[in-house]
C-alpha cells in the first residue's frame, strides 16, 4: 500500500513531545492529539501489506507496512488509535486505519487435540501442524503458521505442504519386498503322481498342516493389529511395517492417486494351481491310515454288502425298491409317496450297493443297488423311518 503524499502543507502533521500537532495553515490554530501507545510485539514477518494479524500477544505485519507507517508521519495511517476528534455531534477516532485480524490459535489447538484419536485410528503416527515449532520459528512464530497466513493474504504466496507419517500396512502383505510377509503365500503340497496312483507322504502332509497352522496364527496376529488400530486407535509397538512419510501440497481439483499413501494394488501372492487328484477326502483318510494311502479311483463308488436288520419288537421292517428317481415325493414324516415300489427288501434281506444321497432334509437315505461300480444304477432302495441296516462286508 502506498502513501498519498501531502501537497497542501508538508508540515501539517508534526510531533511535539507526546502529541501530534495538526495544522492546516500557520494562521489557523493547530489541533493537538495524543500519540497512541505503540505496539511492542509488532513483528514484520508476513507478506500481506496494509494489514496486521494478531496471534496471541504478537502482531504480525509486512516490512512494507511497518515502513509505510513510519514514513507516513501521519496520525491517520496507523495501527493504533491517536486520540479522538469531536466533529459536530460525533466523535471520530484518529488512526486505527490499518486493520487487525485476530487469529485464535487456542481454537486451532482444540481442533488438533480432537483429531488425536481419529488420526491414530487411521494409522497416522505423526502430523506436522501449522503451530508446530519443530518446523522452525521466525521471531518466535511457527514458520508453517506464517506460510499459511501468507497463502491466505498474499496472492503470490504458494500453499504450504502438509506433512504426516502413516504406518505402512501395505508392507504387511508385500511378500516381494518384506521377508516377514512370507506367511501371505501358501505353497502347495507336492505329491508323487502317475497314471496309476497318487501317493501322499504322511510326514510331508503332517509338516504341511503344521506350517499352515503357524501361518494362520500370523494372519490372525496381523488381523488383530489392524483391528486394534482402526477400532481402538492403537499403533503397533514396535512398528514392524515401516512408515509412509508424506510432504505434499493438497489440491482441491486433483486426487492423490500419485501420493505414497494412495491405494496400492499389486500382485503380492502366488497362485496355487489346483490339479485333479484321485485322492478323495485326504484328511479323513490320513486320520484312519498313518502309513500309506492306497489307490482310490476318482468318482467311483465303493460297493458294499448290507443287511436289513430284523426287528425284535415285531414291527415289520422293509425297504421299498424303485426304478426311477425322477419324481421323488415324501410326507413330512418321511413316508415315500412317489414313485411306487416295484418290490420290497424284507427283514433279514441283503443287498449290494452304496449310499446314493440323503433325502427329506437329510433325515433318510436313498441307496443305489449295484454290483458293478462302473455301471450306472437302475434301482434304488429307500431307507425310511424305522429301517435299520448293518454292514456285512
């Protein structure tokens, strides 16, 4: 802001002791005004001209504003009040034409403290706020606060950057660069396979299951750490994942996909190929046989011989045999309605076959009658309520 020079009388404003002497002409009686008390904490540290920013007990202005006030030799252009004049029925304040904006940093501190828990819940370890003295001081004023004031008041000043540190949870699963993330890759168990049989080494399988259990424990550990952070705001101590340190300028019209903390999508696991195997229900078989698992042909049922038990209570026991399963119908109690039985396996009678499927909500069984596992069945026996069978061989 430039000062308009006084042309009508260079001596119009002069200082006499602790007063301003205002004289339009030597023939006119001068007016005397008290010189205001100067500000003791006026610091020329900002760039915006013609304005003063009050921060706490400090008054911040530009060096040009301070020089303009000194060179003006004018009680009107000043930050402070230089007395009052009675003009008709009004009282006019002389001075205080350089406006003061007061910045309440106590409110800022309240906001910062209120963000503490939310920051920790986001995995943020540290934030460099504008009142942080660790970023540097200029005449006792935080440099980042001055930078923010300049950005607000001065059109040529750039927006200050934001700096913060975030726990790098991505490294938790980055198996390519973090050796401690190896438990996020599960290696397949290898089998000896040829066209005739597939053999699992029980010792190798046992070691594989033990290792898999250890990996699951580490996965649960990581999951619990993430839960503790995002629900309780607890940062992992010690932090074994490293930090993402950001120092960027926020922009309202740009996203932050190029920043360090943007969403990361990277292949971080190995694909385990799934190959057909002639072994059916491996874990159940291993529990039964701890030596060598024999050959079991894929999708081929095991034919066994069964007997329909005799009832001691005298109730008649029988399993109806049907030759079609296209339209099965039962009552709620399990009595078969459709199709009609072609004959009945009576008490003490035997049959060969295998369990075909469960019916009536899994309560009862439909048996396939067969002596050759390679030939599709053409008859089925229904084991309904009260029908008890026993394995013969």
